[in-house]
C-alpha cells in the first residue's frame, strides 16, 4: 500500500466559553492529545460562546490554563482551527484579533468538515 494508511479525521466542535467551566479546557486537552498521535488529523471549530477562545492576547492568572496558548499549540501541530464568522461578528471580534493559527470560517466549511470527519466530538 503506497504512502501508508490514510490519516483518521477528528472534528472537535466547541460551543462553550473559554473560561468559567472546564468543558473547553478538557476538550482542548483531548484534541491536543489526539493531534500528537500519528495518523490523526484534527480540526477544531469554535462557534457560539466558544468564538472568544480564539481571541489573541488572553491574560490569565499565573498557574491558570490559557485557551489561546492551547489553540496555538494545536495549530503548530498542524491542526486547522476555524472560528464561526457569524459568531465572531455577534461578539465584536475582528479577523485581526484572532490568535495565531485561528481563522474566520463559516457554517459551510463546518458542514464540509463534518462530512469528511470520521469522528465528531462536541464540547
């Protein structure tokens, strides 16, 4: 078999705010763990209250997790990170405020990502 087996596709869809509960934190931990394994392609889509997860310049208390840093790590590992453009607009987040590795996306792209994913996990 040339080139080895195709990578498995995992899509993580986040709806919760970056802070206030550990739901987003734990979902990002799982996404990073999966992205660090061979043969796994991970995509992340942030929508609703999760759109601010992608805001650059987050300043959290010392010793506290930082969602922006976690997303940048995923992007460095080769994961795609899309942020719902409608959700960004509703929250007053402009494209130039997005963290490195995150980009404006759309429901159409989420639809395509969902169709091509082997697994869809929601947080």
